[in-house]
């Protein structure tokens, strides 16, 4: 009796096809994160990449998912590339969630608050209450208007912070610096790009401590491709730190994250990002707060001289603006 051999399993011919699909899926998942890591490491923030790089922390999180997928499917070459991309991106981003050692400063405490008022629309009563509740010593504001100035004074800001250097303007160019202590050598810096944002500045006389120059920073926003050049020029023009001279603080809306090379270059002159120094560097300050479907990103910063100790940073809530105020508690060095 002749017995025919059993037929081959019906799914045998399809196995290579599914293998190819799995490999292609892995590469499609890994390639964007690898390219992103290369762009970020090389500092290639040009053109549309400027806006994209603001979301690098989200891509860092996705890079871990991509690595897990390649390992689960046992695609070793994509896994190797995914591992390199994940190590690079997570290594760049994760330290922002870790507090760093601070200098042994033993001078007076300065509580500084910075807020973008969205063309003066931010709720003035809440802002004054924040100043009062947190005993703020210095306030920097951007997109500061004459109406906002009048509203803040009606609510008592002139009594809480009587010293000021203000440049209130209709729309978004205005800027202001308020202080509990006297301000000298005050002025207005005019940025050239974008909407022509201005920057109020002055030197504060802090009782029992060294004088410190504070500026309300607001370089141009890279909201369109034709504004990227102005954005870069305004950031390059920001006053550098003076590590061998007087203390400086830049506080405001930088329209940049720590993944943008011009901001990192500014930090290298001798500044420290206060949020990064206290492990709050991934807390968003701009994005969905006025209803837009935008993931939060960190573009509002307090940059301090490296000799100043950063004790705490808090991101607060201010209604009717697309930004969140940043409150930094600082200790100055002794004179």
C-alpha cells in the first residue's frame, strides 16, 4: 500500500513575508528617532527643524518604545540602531529631571517670577496674588501693555514692587522689570527680529548682597520659516554671562528649549538654567494653556550666573495666557 506524503503546512510560504513586514516595521519605527538624534547631536536646528526640535523630550520617550519593539521582534540590526538613538536622546533629556549640586552661596535670597502676559490679556488679579503669596522680590514680564500696567497698579503691584523699568506697548513688543529694591543703570534693549520684542533691564541693589543685573528676555519666536533667522539673531544678541564680573540674570520667554543650539551657546557663557538645575527642566511652560492642541514645551527660562545657587523652581498657573509663569528662589553669593 502506497501512502502519500502529508501536504506541506499551508502557512509555510507566508512566513518569509511576515518576517519581511516585521523587519520593515522595525526600520520605519527606528529610522525617525535615529535621524532625530543625529540632528539634535549635530545642532542642526535650521528651517522647520527649529520648531520640531522643541519636542525632543517626546521623541526621547518614543525612542525607548522603538527599542522595545525591535527587541520584542528580535530584529537585531534595527535594535542596535534603536539602542544608540535611545541612549543619545534619553541621555540628553533625562538629566533635566535630576537636580544638580549648587554653589555654596550664602548671600540674601531673591524670589524671581517671570511671566508672558499674551499681549496683556493675562489675568492681572492672579498675577498680583502670585506676587503677594510667594513674596516675590523681582518680576519680569513680556508682552506687556499699557492696559496691563494700569490693571496691575490698580490691584496693588505698585505697593508690592515699587521700583520699576517699564516699556508698556500695545500688542506684544512690551516688556517690564519690577523690583522690591532700587533699580539703577536701567534701560530697554530692542530686539530686531520678529515683532520687535523689547527687553527691560536694570541693576538691582539687593540689601546685604551684591548688585545683580536682571533683564526680561524675549527673543523672536520662530513661528514661521522666514522668522528663523531673526530668532537666531536675537538669541545670539542676548547679553552673555560675565563670570569674572558682575552677576547677571536673564528671565523670560526665550522661545527656545534646551534642545536649541543658540540657547545652549548662551548657557555656555556662564549661565545656569534654573529649572534644569533643580530637576524641573522637563516641566512645560507653553503649549495647550490657551486651548491649542500643542504638547507642552519648556521655552520660559530663568538663566542665572553660575555663582548663584538655585534653591527651587516652580511653574505656576496664570489664566488667559498661553504661558505658565516660572518662579525661581535664588541665593546670591556674598559681596
